[in-house]
């Protein structure tokens, strides 16, 4: 997953960037297709704000978290995105196709027997 980083009222930090990449690579396996995202770090008074938005072919994901520590805010944001990824992944996997349902298979089997 490709990520673009933006820092507002903060100095650019390579360690923060690598930490975010590591955390996002852990949950990147839940994505259905390859995506790209943007990470926005900002500081408002005494709080840090982390906003991550990920765009894939299927859906657009966005999560925001605030915290006194920027690393804990990154963790909270990644957890929110993970929940969104899992929910979408579950919806795609459990989506039933009408031809594969039990009722549909029995209907086709009955039609086949009547035709023979």
C-alpha cells in the first residue's frame, strides 16, 4: 500500500513515518485489492491528531484519532481502520450468490428430474 504523508504544525519525522508504515502493513492484508492512502499528522494545542484515509477499488476508508501521544493516536487510528477492513471483507466473503444457495440448488435438481 502506498501512503502519502502530510505534517501540519509538526516537524517531519522518519521514525513516525516508518512506525505508521509498519502498522498499516499489518492490517494491509485485509484489503481486498491494492490501495493507496494518505496520512495527515497535525497538532492542535496539546493534542495530536492522526487522520488516515485509504482508497481502494471497492470502498473508501477513513479514520481519525486524537491523543496526547502521537504513537498512541496512530495505534487508535489503525485499529479503527482494521475494524472497517474486517467488516468490508466479511461482507464480500459472506455475500451469497443466488445460484449457490441451498434453495436454488434444490430447485434446479427438481427441474432436472422432471425434464428427464
